C-alpha cells in the first residue's frame, strides 16, 4: 500500500470542494425524488384490477391505459390504474337500478 501526503491547505481545499459536491447531489436527489411516481408492473396491475393478461393487453392496445416499456417489462403509473378503478366504480353505480321488493 502506498501512502501519499499532502499539505493541509490542499486537503482543506479538496475537502471543501467535495462537501459542496455532496450538497449539490443531495439537492438534486431531493428535487427529483419528490416528482417520482409509483410504477406497477403487469402482474401487479392484473391482481389489482382482476384482469387477465390478455385484457390488460387490450387496454394497452386500445389506448385506454398508458404504459412504459423497459426491455420486455411493461410498467404502468399507479395514478392511471386509480383512474380506471374510479371510472369503473362510477360506471357500475350508474348502471345499478333500484328494483322494489315484491313479496310473493
């Protein structure tokens, strides 16, 4: 192992620059992590929505569900899945009719 010695002021300069660099990195990480959304893969979406893989593919190809693909893996924004769930609930409520109970 080789030992290298440097002057104190050189060490202080390098230390200050490194500290500034670390602060910049922290700042960048904090601004970008606030904007990151949750992403779900196809298996998680199928479980949440009760869809088959083919139904999920239909939603993708018909444009009903946006997605991103990295390699062969497909991801969906959780906000888009929540919209599908809420639209489904609204549609189900609007089709329900109240039928009076008739006693035989």
